[in-house]
């Protein structure tokens, strides 16, 4: 059995915050081609939470469709992934499965019997093969048939000795699962596991938009946010079960922006993203951490390339002041260049991505203090131009400016291609 939390050993103690979020139409806004809200969340998480908190994605998608979504959208790497409507739990970037959870779900479950009984309902249409999982059988069904089918099918399966649950969500999706499965039960299982290791999260925030997220809000002692674009079945559940619960809110913002709103509303952290900064000359106050420095720089870098930064020459001079005069950058293709030369070259790239779908985000930011005033920071730096994605494993040495406490100086920058990107298109890759 996988210990599960062994993958979380990067935390010395309980997580300050654990966010458990649905993906489609909650974390991910499929109607926003610029991906603005998820990029806002990414910046907030990496700058303020990655070091001491846990990010959990809880999705109805199978592993296949989950990985497809990751290729399409600028998503962070979660610490834990709950998939297939709470029937699969995996840990870390390598997605190590929790075998204990799988064994637990085998009780009073027989997938063959479920297939046999559901075949008696012609209104049920199988979803794609990737969505049929060991502990989940999934269908499409028209709304007018749902209540009748759920009642009759439950009775049939109970008579066959199975203990199951049926979840209807999205106005068309019907999933048959073991009774002990589901997003809420998977979360409860994780919380119990953390508690057994004497490190339960200090706070947990659950986030959703549809019927299969309802169970998340029923887990004791969690905060909850239904994003403003929540679907009818979840709003109905809310009115019947949680309308007077002060720990559950219906956000006025949609998708990931609603999650950020909830973080601020419940006092779990900053209620605004570093990407919301418009005047970088005034952004030195507040949190001073290596992670925040990295996020702030790459947010400025993106806006620079998009031509959205005013007073360009002043920003170039500010950037030079934050780089050690003899600092060196090692580009992904192996070319070494003084940091000040990189800044000068950046000047010629101003606005070169204007009018294009261009975004930059950082993932898995980690930092360690290796000297009295020196920090080693590692992260994945991503760029997306239209549908093309590029990623570099990036290492930065930062030195704190102790006299004025004015921030960090970049001492050394090194980047290595990830994802096998070797097409030689290096233009513009200065950071």
C-alpha cells in the first residue's frame, strides 16, 4: 500500500492551506482563450503557497483526459490528483497510485454486474472508453430520464448485492461508482491519512461548479467556494444543504478568480494575484521571498513581450539594478551571457508578442537558503505562444540586499530544456 503522504515530505509539518479544486469550469475556464483567471491563480499559488501548502486537483476526468487537459491549458503540477470522480488517487508529478484506496473501493463492487444491469436501460449511452475505469462506469443521459433511471437502477443493483452510488452532473453525465467512492470520500480519506501522520492541514478549501462536487462541501470543517458559474444541480444542493453555512460561499467571480476571491474572503491568504500589479515601481512592498521575486519578474516579462508595460526604459534600468554586474545567464542551448546583456537584449523584444496568444507561468517553485544572504531557487518556466508550449528547468541564485532590504539581486541564471524541446528556435529566450 502506498503511504500516500510520503510524496509530501517536502513539507516539514502540516500544510498551511490545502486547496482541493475541480478542474473543468472551476479551475479552468474553457470560455477564456487567454486563460487569465488560471494564470492569476498560478501566480498567487507559486508566490505565496507552494512552499508550505498543498494543491489537489479533484476531477471527474480519467487519467487520459486529465493529461490531455494539462497539455492544453497552463496548469500547475498538483501535489495530489483525484480523478475519475474520486475513484483514483495519485501522488506527485509521477502520479503514483494509492493502492490502499483501490483495495478499499473493491468492497461490494462488481463492475461486470453494473455493466449487465445498465444494459437494460436503452436511454443510457456509454461515454468513451477512456472514461470507463475500474471503479467507474460512465454514461450520457438526457435530463428527463435521470430521476427514473437512478431510482430503478439503484434498486436493481442493490438486489444484486452491490453497494453503489449514482452521480448525475453537468446536465448529461451519469456515473455509477462504489458507495464509498466520490470526491468527498476521497478527500475524507486523505484528511484521515494526514491526521494519522499527525499533520492535518491547518485549513482546507474545496472548490467546485457541478453536481459531482457537492460531496466536497459536506466534508467536516472545510471551507468551500462554488464559483459564480456553478451549475444548476450544485446550486440546488447548496440551497437545500449549505445556504446558511458561513464556511461555504457562492462567489461572484467565475472559475479560478472565484477561488482567489474565496482565499481572501476566508482570510486564508492574499485575495489578489501578483499578476494584478500594474505599477511595478510600487510593487516592492509586502511579501519579500524568493518565490515572490520569481513570479513578479516573469509576470513583468510576459507583459513586456505583450507590450503592456508603460515607461519601458525605466523598467529596463530597474531590471539592471536587480542584476549583479558580473552575473551570468546560461541559456537552454548552452550559450553564456552576462545578465546585463540579457536585459539590453530584452529591450528589443518589447511588444514582439502583441496581438498573439502569449503567456508565461512558473511551476513547482522551490527555494533553499544556501548562505547567509544567498538563495537557490528552482522551478519550471513555461511559455505558450498560440498552441506551442516551451518549458525550461530553471535555476536562479538570488542575493538579498541587506542594507536597504530593497529586494533580491539576480546573481546567476541557468536554464535547461524540458519536454525534449530542441527545435533550435531560440529567438527571444533571454529568461
